C-alpha cells in the first residue's frame, strides 16, 4: 500500500531548526522559526509560568478529561483578553470560545466549522502569508484563493491591491486576515484601513477569520487587539484564532483558542455544539496543562500585571534588535538601506533577500532564515548582530 507513496518536502520553517542544530559552526545563528529567544539565545521560562507550573504540580490534581471545549474559565478569560472585560461581546455572550491546540489548532477548528456547519468552500489568505494558512485551508477541503498584500518594490503594504482582490472574492469566502504582526512581512493595517476592510467584508459578504498569534508583540495587549475590537463593533460575524505559544513562551504546550463571534447567545450555543463535534472527531478534548497555566495568570490581577511586564520585556528586546540590525547595516555601508526593519512589527522581518541569498547565508555563514527572505528578529542578540549584518551585506 505504501509503494507508491512519494516523499514530501520538509516544512520550510520547521525544518530549519534541525538544520541549525546539526550545523557544527560556533558562529551559527537561527533566524528561522518564530520563537522568542533572549540575549543568550534561549527561550526563557517566564516567572509567571514558573510559579504556575509549581502551583499546578503541587495541587496533584487528577488527570481527568476536561470538556471538549476546554477549561471554561480559560475560555472566558480568552474572550476578556480579546475584547475587553466589559465589552458587549463578552457580556452579551454572543461569542463562543473553544480551547485549541495552539493557534494552528484554532485555525483548523475554524476551517472545519465553517466548512461543515456553514457550507463555505472557498478560503483566501494574503500573498505572502504564513504557508500553513494555505495548507490548512486546502486540507480542510477549501478551494484556496489569495489576495495581494505586500509590495516588494516599495517594501510595504499594497493596500489598494488588497482591497481590489478582496472585492473580487465570491460571497461566503473565508478570509484569513493577520490581526497584527503580519507573518511574514511585519506590515500591519492601521485603524482606517481596517475600517475599509470591514466595509468590504460587509458589502461582499466575506467571512473574516482573524489570526492573532502575536498579541502583545507589536505595541501591547490592548493595542494589538485593535482589529479584533473593530470587527467586534462592526456587527459582522467573524472568527478569531489566538494563541499563547508566543506571549507565554508556551510553544510545546499547544495552547490557543478559537473564538466565534455571532449575533446572539443562542447562535453562539449552536455554534459551540458544532465545535464540540469538530473537536471530538479530531482529538476529542484538549490537554489541560497549558490552559491551567494561562488561566492562573489571567485570572489574577497581580500575576497578569507581571506577565504584561515580562511580555513588554520581550517586545522591547525585539525592537532594540531591529534598530541594531538597521544601525549595523548602515555602519558597514551595506548596498541596501535596512531602515525598513524598524518599521515592521512583531517577530518577523521580510528582508527582500532572495532564496539564493538565503541559501548562501546558511551554507557560507551558518545563518538560517526562511527562503522567502523572512527572518525571525528574535534570533538576533548583541553578540551576533554585527556578524549577521556583515553576512547580509556579503550576500547582497
Ligand atoms: C512561524 O511562523 O515561524 C511560527 O508560527 C511557527 C510555525 O509553526 O511555523
């Protein structure tokens, strides 16, 4: 039965970690996967996470199943974080939230829900996008469409093209939108641009699916939920995939959430019944540990404040590294002005490096980045940024 099975290529992002680890050179730098690293090149365990881990271990709670939709308190706290504690969406109960296996799991649940419960058949993502968006859509049965987003010539957002392409999509297209810290480009929409997108979604009857994997990495928790809150005020039905992988450094715990915003509590309850079936047929019910950690922090004002501080520390280090890279490139008189790096938000920068230049970076300099030219800025630190800048200048 397996004789005709072909070998598929490795994932272009995840496979970089293995290549980096296998590289014996001391000078090597991992600018591949979107994972926070500190000045010493390690992913720290946040103080708030360490405290929660210890408390949870000491509680010796039995490992019983948790509900298919996840820990109820966790689900409520996710909504409060997305929309604000006193927001109408939360108090009216017209949204339902399901604990998911990371942000990826939330995207998959949302795609399955809209396919099976609402009959959607076309899904669209930006060009470029996080490659898994298109794979998840395709493997969930959708015909995959695309809308332009980035202008390589100007190193920026091509908002006009984005609007033009969205308007051409058929009604009931599931449109994946990066709510902040666009992956891979790092360019986001402003409030006015989001309002225009909301109008297009209304007018063309598109179904928005906001991917919010990096809340807190642009400007702050509230600031980064701007798009989500504008959609909440718009009266549109929409979905949000959110994640604590990045904001809590809880990558391996696979802790995220799918939130579906409907018109009424009754609708939300019906949607939740479908989500339970989607979860049941895929993995039955989620794991508890990551949810308990996040729940403990979000439900306690002091722990929450401490987390916000730790998150700000990560965000500010990334901002400093953006500036350092741009400064180093300028100082060595590189052919290309890299100041655009300081205008992008989140973990990633779209450098404009070609696949061939990226290949040279890994083979000649031990620097690993995604072949589309995306670098994860978190891999930079005070010790390696000058080396990275020199290597970039060399391949340019
Ligand atoms: C990334 O884009 O590097 C992260 O979201 C990790 C992943 O799963 O690709």
